[in-house]
């Protein structure tokens, strides 16, 4: 299944294929799969996206019963490189703390899949790819995608790989939205679900922050109405500002104070100017400038939009509990005390909905001052909780330890 | 809502509660601590159990045992459960630590067909004598805290509890008292039980 023909009209170097290597005791497989004109992705907007390619990574080995599959869903600016070195940044995988041999998501035990979401820019089809209708990059002619579309595409890849049941679907933030969508849309395929630091609908405040980011991108003269690839320009400044604004929302005031305070950057006194006098300014500028090297501005627009549109209850008559009625999946919801982007109250709404349908749900609020980003960091209490939940679910599922 | 009340009758308490529970029923343990009771009921009675626990340590310990436990507070979070969600709702050695025991009991009555409550009896003769003879707030084997640092903010006697049940329309189906680590069934909570019980376990149901 690794060598399916490159679909007619598939963009540039995309196609189906894979490479395998060993890293940090993990058997890593980097692969992509193209779906041709006969298998369009039916988007919520009504558009059929075709052809399209999904790029993904797997870790570990699929067991004979195909019962040990863990699907990791990545966040807004995440990608499929959950546990392996990022090819562009050279940094460790974004969830290397969580995924690996002996980690809570144990690659010696589970077959782990992480897919770049539809609309993304790390190999899966997105706005920077060639529109077969025009021969030019999609840009803004790329259809608007939703969290539901992301999950539908993931399911198509799993179908192609011959995988039906997921032992566990796990993700934080937008990844958590996908987990909820999976549990609602494909309950029979999900044995356990771990939505972390997320919400069943994007709040007005979060939509507002996203809009600031999008406007920053669109205000960059190099954005060119989204057609910067055709113009040979790059709205890096706008994207960097979007990232800077968003990054603040991932942290917390106490963590910022602890890390930076009002410390000055490489100087003894303020300069009475607009240089990065303060460490926090320098830090944010660095976050912005490194982000643009690995992320596409239009992908940022599309994926933030998908999060804004997410309101799971809306698909179920406005009652969130109906999204989970009759579910047999077991859930573990995790929130963080200092997360003000996806506060505990948002996560509790998910728990309440699950309680209302008598679902098997656990919930823990982790004490930390690290804000929303805590789900990506070394948080021992989170690991303890998830290890306990995953191990006990694995025992129930009959997966040997 | 961990069971940190200095009670060493905890194990007896769990066994007594377990005896009251029908097999394969749906159970909510409010203030489930490390999940000891839920684990016991799962293995002995094959129940479908859920827990609510205030402490992160208790939640983690419970989740690690494969129990479905949510971090929450008896005083605020029971309102989120639908009516008749459970066959039994249990409050084990926790009611005296709630801010509003009456409201908690009312919620339990709403979400469970049966309610089980166990609590330390403040009417026990040792408690009475301690206050009488020392003139100080009693610290007993069951209640090993000073008045200023005790989590037990709403202590009651067996008779107090029985009259609250009456007021809330909760019928006493079964009542057990524990004296010196021996349990006995009482037909009606009277002055005798009120004087000698260290702990009491009540099985309640709505009188319709």
C-alpha cells in the first residue's frame, strides 16, 4: 500500500510513498497518500476537494489484530512530526515528552499515527499547493475547511491503511477538537478519547484573537490577496505578528513574569526607543521569526478559521450531550489551571455533556502556571494521569503491557 | 474530598456500604478518594461506577486504576448530572466536610434512586463526655482534628441526620451503626444508637 500510483493531477512532488528510519528507539515511517479524482474529500462547505494528499508519520508496529492504534491529532501550528526531529527546524518532535519508548504513549506497545491536517502546509494538501484547475497555487481559492473535514480526511487515510478501530484518539487544543469530532462522528471506531485543553466550541474571545492574527497577515503588503506564491513575495511580517499575538495567549501572566519579568535584553538600561529593550519583546520577535520559516500564511488563515467554525453542539441540535449519546468510548478530559485560552470551564462543559449521557468519563485539572502551552510541556501530573488512563484502557482492550 | 478525616474505621465503612449495593447497578461515589470503594464494588458487585473527587492525587490514583473519576466538588458539581442517572449515589465520610449538606443530599436524591451516606456520629458518648469534662472541642479517634484546622465543618449526630432525611423526604431503608469496629443493624435511629455509634451508614430512598 506504500506504492499506490500517483493520482492524476496531483500537485508537484506529492504522491504516495514512504521512508522508514529509526530515531530515539522509535521505528519512524514518514509517508504520504494521495486520493485521486475517484475519492474526493467531501467538505462541509459542499465543495469536493480532489485530488488531495495526506502526509503522515507512524511510530511503532501495528499488531496482528490492528487493535493497538493511537491517533494523535495536532494543534493549529503543529504537524505530523510529533515524536521525530522536525525536518525544517531540526527540533525534537512537538510531543517527544509524551510519545516514545516507555512514554505514556509507548511506541513499543502502540502503533501511533499522526497526520498533517487538511489545509496544512507540511505535505498534506493546503492553500499553497497547485490547484489542478488553474495550474497555479490555490491561495484563497482553496476551499474553507472545518475540523469535521480534517477528521473526515483522517478517516479516509485510515480506511486506506485498512485500520478501522482506534485504541485511542488524543490531542490538545485544536487536536482536542478533532478528538471530540472523532468521538461524535465515528463513536464505534473510538475505544478511548483524550481531549486535552480544548473546547466543544471556539469562544468569542478566541475567535477575536484569531481575527487579529488574520488581519495582521492580510495587512502585510506582501500577502497580495493570498496570491503571494504567484507574486514571489512572502507575508512573513504579518505572519510573524500573528504568531506573536497568538503566542501570548498560549502562556500565562505568572509564567511570563517568572521567565522574563521586566528584565532587559542584552543591555543595562532602557534605550528610549523601540528596539526590543525587554526580554519578552526579544522572545516574541524570535517566536515570530522562527515560525515563518516553517509555516504558510494562508494555511494559518484557513486553520484558524476551521477552529472558529468549530461548534460541535451545532451539528446536534444545539445540545452537546447529543453528540455523545450512546457512546461506549471511554474519555479522559484534561485541563490546566492557568490556561485562559481553553479554560477549565470550557473543558468542564465537555465533561458535563458526557455525564449527561452517562458516558465513561474521567476529568482532571492539572495545577500549573504554564498556561495553554502546558499540554506540550513536561508536566509530570499530566503524564501520571494519562499513563494511568491509557494503561488501564489498554488492559481492558486486552493489549499486553 | 479525600478521606482524610482521621478515620480508621474506613475499611469497615466500605464493606458495609458494599453490602447495601445490588450487583450490576450504576453507582456514583461522591468524594471517592483514591477509588477504594469503587474498585471494591467493581470487583465484588460488577457495578458500572463513576466517581467525583476534589483532590488531584485522588483523581490520578483512581484513573490509574481504570476508574471513571472526574475532578469536582460535591457542593457545586452534582447539579450537572441528569435526574435518575444512578441506582446509588454514595457519600462516604464526606457529608460533614461539605459546605451545604442539605443541598448536597437534595442533589443526591435527585440523581440517584438510592442514596447511601456514612458519617461519624458526633452524638457518641465519648464525644459528649470530652466536651462535658474537658470543656474543649472533642478530638476523638474518628475526629482527630483541632477545631481550627478540621475539614469537618458540618458535624451531626445520628438523630440530627435522621431528622434531615425526614425533612428532605428521604426514607430510611436500612441503617447500620458501627461501635468499636462492630457493625449492627438498627431498625430505627433512636437515643441508643445516637449514644453508642461511632459511625453510621444509612441507605435512603425517596418516599414517593
